[in-house]
């Protein structure tokens, strides 16, 4: 290099030795940083969690999931062959229904029935009908009760045409930031993130039992969730070196830290409540740390776009029963007001106001009665994001990839101010993130960012204020041979360091999946995680394969 200075080199995240960590402490080791461009997946997960919320699989039933999946418990792991475990996570694709992994969400829930029943789901839809919702197009049903199956879902209650409204739920029945702030917990949530207020309301409604307005809905929520946030240390060991483990650690640290700030010694709620009836000693079991994690998991898994971020975050009873399909074009659609076609209530009046709508597929013929109704939880999500939020990866529509970022210009860079200003003028955040997808070129913006990051010496004239509005466009093409080499070297070093953390190569993983390589643990031997693929993990940059996330 002309200046003699090497390009910024990627420093990989601290290798998480998850097998030796407890669920409460595994996040402490997650402090990845990039020398030069800082890569902080855990911080990214925390920031994402503060504005968004949705976690593991959901829908299956009320108190506990009726489904038994490969990752049901650490004892099951010990007797599950590794090859079977490698396929267990993706085999749960398309599942909104039952969930399993993790301890009981709260001490108060340990005596709850094992799963919601058809009667409880019928009660939910009876409540929706009585509240003015037209439920003639969809009904709840146990669509797949096999181990690892989809569990409960929505099916067509009648023959319908393409793009016809199957279910429309008005905002008056949602649990929202507004309902949380208007509830008894609202006065303790001033200054808190919207998801915190909604999580506390959910726990409060659960503590009310049959007295809650949403009692029929809460009764159908799963008590056990599947996302890595709820996995044991043995299970997390399967994710060694993956970005998924880093982000799960970020979630864990962030949510537990938030709980501590609320209920820990000197916490805002503990300090303010005293003998308040909302948080009295008799009800505190409903507000334990594990219960708070459960509420966070429910929000991460059930709040889908467009009600998954910031003040808009909401739980939508009934609509969130629809299972995921990567082949589906259906997503939740927001009707912002007016008369909703086909939304005649039980008393013969139309529902007025904002509503979330689930329609049948836009293309295709008649949807026959009894056909399962799907929605797409995230057309742009990669596998690791599905696993992180919902506890499954879609084996039918694999989306291997890697979220690089947030990336930042190092403060030690003498041109840091100008570079950050250029990012702002270009409409990018100060710490942008880029999704790298398998079998695709890196995003053009990533290449431009790397050129900006490595811009130095004679090339810095492009950073002058006179070029500020044009700078991003000027570096959209290579600046100089030296800068382009530095930019490529930075990306190559980052990829090599990230791959170096995996305990196995992808070729070895394929041999395990195919049953042609590596010895499998004998039944009864200590196992790794159910639901994580060895080495590559879920969603990192690997070739798609059946049976591994």
C-alpha cells in the first residue's frame, strides 16, 4: 500500500463457549468488535429488539405446547442422534403452532394445562365474533400434530376465491402500546420502549386470569418457546461461531438488563410501587425474569409487519394463528379506516376503523373449505433471522445469509467526521448494516461503504465539503487501485475470520446430513443443541440443504 498502512482488519467475535455457560450468563461473552469498521451483532440485536418485537414459534396452545419437537429438553438431546438433531430445526418450518423448548415461562404457569384445547381456541373465536369480527372465513384447527409439526393454524371455514378477506381484526381488539399505557401498568412505563410497556401489559393480563378483556386470547398463548433465547447451554453449543449465537446473546443480555432496570435493586418499578396492587407480592410470580423473557418472546414471534416496530407494535388475536410459508405471497395488510368489506359483526353492524387483514393468496383458484391459510412472516428475512425470532428455519425456501453490521467508521480515523457526514448525506445510518446473501453478489452499498472506510491519503480529496453531495456517487465506482485493493482485503479478511470460528467445515456438515461422515453420538451420550446445524448454524453463509438450518 502506498501509505504503508494495512487496511482495517476484521476482528472476529469472542468465541462463545456456550456449552459451559448458563442461560443467564451466556450473553456476557458476546462483545464482538471490528478493528476499523466495528461489527457488533449483539448491539444490533439489542437495537432491533428495542424497536421491534417477535420471537419464537407461537400459536399452539395456551398453557403449554401440545407439540413435542426434537429440542424438547436437554435430556432429549442426549438421546437424539446428531444427524436427527441437525434436521430438527428446519423440520419445524412453516410452524406457527406448537412450540416447546425452554423452562416454564413463569413459576405461576407451572401448574397450567399442557396445551390449549380446541375448546379454548373456539372460545377465542367466539370472543372475536361477539366483539364484531366476521369469523366466517377462517377457523382455528390443529393442522399438524406430528413432533416438530406446525401445530395449530388457521384454515378456510368456507370456499373462498383468490385475494378474498379470510379474517379482519379491528384495532379495538389488539393489544398495543396505547392499551398498555392506558392499563394499570402504564404509569410505570413512562420513558420505556413500547415493547416493554406491551410486555408488562401482557403479563398483567395473564395475572388477571378470566377477568382480563383478553382472557380468551391469553389462554391460547404457548407457555414454552423455541427461539435460541430459550435454549439450554448444551443446545447453544451447536451454534458455536454463528452470528445466530451472537445475536441470541445480544437479546439475552438486553432483555435481562431491561428487567433488572425495572425490577432489580433500585429498579424503576420496584422503587415506585411499594405496596401497589399491580405488583404486590401475590402477583410478582407473574412478573419474574423468566416471565418477562417469555413476554418478549411472545412479542418477537407474534407481532408481524406492519405492527412489529416502535409505537406500532401490537398483538393481534386470531390473526397471529396463521402459520408461515415461504411460498406464500400473503402478508398482514393494514386497512387504515373506513368500512371494512365483509367485516359484519355478530350484531349486524360493520366494524369501523383501523384493521389488520389476512387474505387468501392473490393468485390461484378457489380456496376450498378446510385448506390451511398461510402468511409470509418475512419475505426478506434470512434463515438466521427466522431462527432467532421464530425458532425455525424454512427448509422449503432456504435463505442462507449473513447480516454484516452495524458497521461504523472508527473514531481513530482522522477523516471520521467527513465520512460519517457522507453517510448521512447519502441517507444511510451512521452505523449501517448490510445483508449478504448466498449465491448473490455483495450489496453494491457494501462495496461503496468499504471504499469510504478505506479512503485515505491522496484519495481523501473526495471527502472535501465541496463534493459532499456527490461523494457517495463518486465512490460508487473504484476510486483507485490502492483503495479498491484495501476495500476487497477488508471484506476478505472479515469472511476468513468469521469462517475460522466454526468447528467444522461445511463439507463435513453435509457428510453428517448425508450420513456418510463423522461418527454420531451413541444414544445417551451428551448431545449438542436440537435445532442448530453444526458449524454453519442457521442462516449463515452456506449452501442450502434439506434438514439443516
